[in-house]
C-alpha cells in the first residue's frame, strides 16, 4: 500500500543554517528520504517540522478564547 500522507512542500526550497527547509521545515535528509517513508514515519517528520516552525517563530498556537 502506498503512503497517503502528502508532502508538505510549498515550493520554497531553501535550506537555512540548521539544514532545514525554509518552506516546510523538514531537514535535507527528511526531504530526501520522504518518498521511502511510510505514513507513520511521515507523520513523525511532520510533527518535528511543527516543533521547528514554532522554535523559528513562524508558527504560533492560537490564543486561548
């Protein structure tokens, strides 16, 4: 069965000093290996990308209502 978790690539493919893409916040290794990963591994990569985005200040949690 093929993986169903889509790539988070948004076409902004520039690696920063930490070797993370400025568009999707995956590492160069994660981007390279993406096609071979199963859905569970892809979800793990996406969770780590979210952590990186928050650390970089480009993703914020909504304020409590």
